């Protein structure tokens, strides 16, 4: 079969690249080894985890918070099978949606693993596809840890933790990053004791340090148990014992007995079996595929996007790269401002950031001013009964251009979008401060933080 473009992988980056290329008039094929389209994010990542986060948050609200609003409920019981069915239904609807988009846009789908034979040939089983261009969008897989006896059941990864058949009495999470804290939040709300072992000296390493410190205090109040600077040396299942069926070891600590272990120490590019060696593409020390500013590999007509290249492993980053890469292949022009790509942690409260952190600006010697505003002083947050956290904006000290925004608080994942747009368009803190924000809304906190950059907040 002959195509203009073959995309290997139908995750957020791959399926968006395929659809955009088809919209531009190309004859496009997309190869995906899984039966369902959408990749890790849609099938066993972003979507199912957010479904469980939403359901568990409502369970916790019904159990503890509704009475504050004058709503009396009787005995609250957990129906975990129904909660899981709802999660699965959300995933199914969206995977079918991607399938429908392929049909609508004329993308040819091949089921199986794609192997690059040469610069213009990709094999899918016994089927050989010839093409002008190839996009590698195979995503990532969970990283393992030496000494951890992973069995995909009692000691499992995020995929396992999305489908526990019952609430663990004690869950140990190895890794205090986004995935570990989100899934840890789910099971904490549903009744688990959750212990987090993090190798670094802070959780959510890489995000703004002030937000991370605030998050740690909040999560501890919620019931999380944290051990920072913990070097895990092993995890194994053991005969039935007091405290659970798993045993986790870390340097300088007593072994921890628990019911389940969630290994969440990051992800690595999924490149096995791709045939990169057949075309002379070498990976870097981190196992990622080097590309230029237009996502071209060392072979000019072979491109790579998403988790297999440098940058944060985010679905929306991959989507932006997929669309832009297709546009570059078609017309030779494309650009992404990576400083305008936000990151969100969907815990409660939500945590979000875009652009540079305070630490990055200090290390780079960039002069800046910071403006901060607390949700405690916001009318909408008061009405919601959710006043934890703050908005922090960072602007260049000389030009006032917005350099970074960092939010911990209610609906931070939605509020960060305004800041991302501001950075994309080179807006200043003054621009945000002088833009009308509806009252009463949480977005007023962004406006007030912009005013705070110049020391003139109006509501605190």
C-alpha cells in the first residue's frame, strides 16, 4: 500500500498528526498495535484517571463536605464496580470517537506494530506500506526500578492502579510525581492508607518549589504519609503477614508492609521494535530520539513527536507537535512555543504551571517581579467553600512581559489557560491586570496576581 504519510502510533500525538495531515489533503495511514485507538492517555492514563478522580472526589464530598452546604445525606456507601464501569464507559466513548474521526477524515488504520524497514517503507506484520514521510509517535511506557519485583497485580503500575477490584487497606506509592499523587488521591479518598516514598527532597519535582511546598502541607492534612529522600531498594510480595501481602524496602527505613504497591517513577520512550537501527537513527542517553526544530530526525523524511523526543511527557504537548509536524510536512512552516505549554496535576486542590518557574529564572539570571494572590480573598472561592492556595505570576522586571504562572487551588487546570494564552501572545502583567474579569469568578485571582506584580492589588 502506498501513502503520503505513515504515522506509527495512535495516541494523542499520532492520531492528531494523522487527522491534520488528512485535512491538508494527504493520503494518511496510522498504525496502532492496540485494538482501541487513543493511546496510553486515553485508554489507561489521562481519561480513566480523571474519571476516577472525579468520582472519588464526589464520594469524599458526600461523606464529609456536603453538610457544610446544608445538605444532609444518610449513610454513604462505595459502589466500586459501578465507579469502575463509569470510568470504562468514558474511555470506550472516546476511543470510538477517535475511530469515527479517522473514518470522517479518510485516515487508513492498520492494527499491529509498525517496523521501519527503510526511509520509505514500514511493515505491519505481513503488510508492507510505502510512503513519502513517516512520523514516529509511539509514546512511552512506565519505568521500572531495580529491586522492585513487578508482577502487574499486587506490585503494579498506573494501569494496575486504575482497576483495583477493592480498596487497598494500605497502598504504598513509589514516586511522588503527578501520576503517583493523582492515583494516590483516588485511593486515599476511597479509604486507603497511602504512603508515598519519593527519592527527591520534594514532591512534583520540576514544578515551582513554592507550589510544591504548599501542596505537601495540604496533602499531609488530607492524610497522605510522605517519606522524602527515600531511596527504594526493593519491593516484593510475601506470605500473608500482619500489615499486608507486600513488603517495600528503602535505605535507612524499616521495611513497610502493605496491601498493594504502585510503582510510579516516571516513564520512558517506547521505541522497541521500531527498527530505528535500520535507518541509522540513534537515541540519546535518555533513550529519546533527537530531532531538530521541525521534529525531523537524522533521516529528513522521518519525524518524531511526543514522548519519544525531549520535553515533558504531556498529551497536549504531543497533540501540538502532531498538528504542527503535519503542517510542516505539507507546507514547510510550523512553530510551537514550548514556554506556553502548561502542566496540570489533577489532585485536590489542582496544581498548574506554565512558562518559567521562579527557580529557573533565578538560575538564568533573568530579572523578574512576582505577584501573588490568595484564593482566600476571592468571592467565588468563598462561595465554593474552596479557598486553599494561590495564584503566582512572574513578569520580567524591565519589560513586564509574563514569563511564568503557577497556580495551586480550585480549578487551577482551567485558570492556567488564560496565562498560557498570555505567554503565547507576549502579554504583560499590565495587560492581564487591565483586562476585565467577570465577578465573581476564580479568574479574578489571576487579575489580582497581575496587579500584585506592581504592588497594587485591590482586594487584599
